């Protein structure tokens, strides 16, 4: 039997575990081919460790010889379904880390919950000697239980103020379709800030500090996106952008109270990439495909692992520490936002239509990345094997 990908619009319904292993292995191979960090972290907690930027951060930390504790929300296999891709990423990463003599533990459950906080505290106490050097906050989710009432709060991806109309990719149908984002209500903006903003990040760091678990030189990062003018109505000026501004607000707060302890907190602005979370953002895909087309031609393309290695090597664990912008943010979107890149991207976006996008922009690149996130589309993997 040949296992084929099942996709509903932009959501993958299945995965191919040996391909997930290949995807993790390729990131590990990349990291091992780079120069090792000097003074890298030794004990790292990653919230959102199973895919995308969180997994790549974990692998970058592994490359520095770190023990890692990864928290994620994933589904294990059941009688009639395979588990989620992130579930297998967790397992395979741990296998590889252990082969290299490094500790890797996976905690699967809700990172917002009290019980997950308790599990993390007891693991740091038991297995990390009570201290952590780096916390990476890389959750991407649409829902969080209210810390007081327990009721579910849902984020929305909407514009703010005025509606947005554009095109978005339906991966299942391989079509660009018209999409309209309605302006969010104030309540929806608040909810999105609650789910994707900085409150939970700061709460985690405060909790670890209260338990005296922040090592000397402790660092924490959370990932943000800003993007060029052409995506701002959907992202930066929309509900998600409001949540990202709230990340920055909390980073500033933590900066004030961590510095006396020899620690620091930074928002890291990443480039646009294909992940489970990003393909879900209506209207962003034409931009991503245009960006990939231009940056690949210019030799400036990076995936999650290249971004995270560069973050660790040239910023977090660089001798002089990170270079920061005027707002104290680390800018991993520096290549994406170059004028020469954006002027070509804009030219493509002016021409893109539902009829020409497969040739005009990097449709195949986006599709391949999406398939590989779920273990499909590797030419060295045999999809005829079952399991
Ligand atoms: P992703 O979907 O690949 O990863 C999300 C992670 O969060 C997974 O490990 C998932 O299991 C975990 N997670 C979700 N809900 C959870 C919960 N309740 N408890 C525990 N774990 C949970 O997404 P991606 O793209 O790597 O996103 C990570 C961060 O990077 C987000 O803050 C996103 O906004 C940011 N970012 C993403 C960009 C992109 O283009 N993909 C660009 C710039 C920033
Ligand atoms: Na992640």
C-alpha cells in the first residue's frame, strides 16, 4: 500500500513517520555541519518544541551540546490513525539526541496548564540540577484556557479597522482563492492577545524565577513576525500583530527584572516560513511564494533550521551578545526585508493571479515544504511501506 498525503484545505490530516524522521535528521545534519557554538546553553526548555521554529531551536541547542526539555501539544497514534507529525518529530529527536549522549525529554500536553507547569518544574529539578540556561517560547495555537475561569479563549486571524481582500492558497485544491478578512471586534483583538501575546511567556519565566531555576546568564526568546508593507494588513496591523506587540511589551518588562539577575529576554523577529501555523494565515501564502522565489534566486533563502542556527550563532551566543534594533528586538528578518528583495517581491505580487501562480512564484517550493513537514515528498523515502 502506498501512503499518500491527506490534506483538507491547508491542514494535513496524516503524516508518514519515516519521512518525519528524515525531516528531523536533515536538520540535525545541517546543524552538525556548522561550526559549534562557544559557550552555548547546556539546559534548555522549549515550549512548542515539536515543529517549526521550536523544533529547529531545539536542534540548534542540541548542536551546542545541550540537554533539552520539549513541551508540545501533539497526538499519539491510535488504532485507526497515525499520530501527528510533531509526535513523531519528538520521538525521533529524542532518539538522535540519546545516540549523541544528550538528554532529551518530551512532555506532551497543554503548555498553558498548571499540570504542565508542575511537570516542567519537577523535571528541571530532577534532571537539570534545578537550573535552566535558555527558555524558547515558540507556541503557535488558536486556543488557550482562561487562567482564571478555565473557559477556552480563542484567537482570531482578522484585520483591524478595515476589511482585507486578497488571494490565498488552498493546498488541497492547488488553487489560489479569493479571501476576505473581516475587521476584528475589540473582544476578538483582546482574545488574540491573550492566546498569542506575551502574558503566558512572562508567567512561565516568573514561575521559573520563583523556584530559583534561572541559571546565571539566563536567556529567553519568543518569536515574532513583522513583515513588509504588503503583508501588514493581514499580519502586523491585524490581530496577530497586536498579539506580537504584546510579546514585546512583556519582553521589556522581563528585561527590567531579569537584568539584575544576570538574565535577559528578547523578542526575535523571524522571517516568513512554511509551517503548520503559517499556512493557516489567510492571505499570507502569495507573499511567501513570491518571497521564496526571490530569495532562492538571490541565494538568501533560509528554512527554520538555518534561521535558528544563525540566531544562536550570531546573536544569542555570540561573544558580544545579540545585535538589537531600536526596540531591542533581534531581527532575523533582516534578509527578508532587504530593499532589493522586497522590490522584486512586490513586482511578483502585482502580477500574481489564480492562473499564473504555479509558474510565476515558488508554488512548488511551498508545496514541498508543506508536504515534508508531514513526512511526505522526500525522494529518498519509500512510501510503499506501511508504517
Ligand atoms: P508550529 O505550528 O510549527 O509550532 C507550534 C508549536 O506549538 C508545536 O510544537 C505545537 O505542538 C506547540 N503547541 C501549540 N499549542 C500548544 C499548547 N497548548 N501546549 C503546548 N504546545 C503547544 O508553528 P511555528 O510557525 O513554528 O510558530 C512558532 C512561533 O513562531 C509562533 O509564535 C509564530 O508566530 C512564530 N513565527 C512564525 C513564523 C512563520 O513564518 N512560521 C514567522 C515568524 C514568527
Ligand atoms: Na514551534
